[in-house]
């Protein structure tokens, strides 16, 4: 890959990452309801999921989702069920705002895992990488699988930076609202609503 190809890829990747979508909504919801650290940790978990989709695209596994309606449906409904489960958990726990400094080791693992699983079980993300990464691969640059791995790594790094910035900004709002308990009480419902809407949206998604 040439330098110009890499720069073009990074520019396109940043633009796509910044564009409003379910991932941004998920990170913002975590930031507003849990604070900066939780949002950033969730974002890093989501970005780690990119490694799975990159490997799937490089190894041809993502092509199965493209060619098999059954495989797509199974993964889609698994992802939707997980998001609806998170909505239920948010309501059951009556989730309230937590200052950014209160994220302990256990919460760290929970937030990271949630972001990771949400990304991995979304078949739309898998198909996106299957369509997006090969556009920047050239036969002159060697093994195409390694090129896809490298591009996936670059995408993961820039996404981590962008999503962390979004998480930090949304977490700043959350930290301010956390000082107002009457307002904070309602953000558990907000988070549940975001999870539920994302789950329904994924369940209705088409290839």
C-alpha cells in the first residue's frame, strides 16, 4: 500500500466513524449515564471488536454472512437480544449516573465487555468491513489478507481515538448532571431506551 492509499483510507475511516450512527449513540449514552471513564472504556471495547471483524474479513468468514441469509439472521437476532437484555438490566438496576472517578475494576470489565459484544454480534458491521477494507487492497502490495489485517488495525486505532473523544465529551455532560440527583434518576431510563431502540433497529435490519 502506498502512503497516499493509507492517508485516503484514514480520512475515509475518520469520516465514517464520526458520522452519526448506533456506535456513536451507544458511546454517548454510556458517557451521559455513567461518566467519562465508563464511556471511554466502552468505546475501547467496541473498537476491540473490530479485530474480530477484520480477521473474519481477511479469512473470508464475513463472506458467509453475505451469502447465507440464515447466518445473517442468527447473528442479527443474537445481537438484538443482547441489546434488549442490556435495556432490561438498566431498568432492573435503576441505573444512575456515576462520576467518572467511580469506575472500579469490575465495572471496567463489564463496560469493556458490553462494548466488545455489541460490536461483534452486529452482522452489519461484519458486512461493512467485508465491503470497505478490500477497496484499499492492491495485488501489487503483497498478500491481501495481511493488507486487510493492517487496514483493520488502522481503522481500530482511529476509531478508538474518535470514540474516546466522543465518550469524554458526553461524559463531561454526565458528570455535570450527576451533581443533580433528581435529574440523574431519569438517565437509567434513557440508557434503557437507547439499548432497546438499538436492539429493535438491529432486529429489523436487512443485509
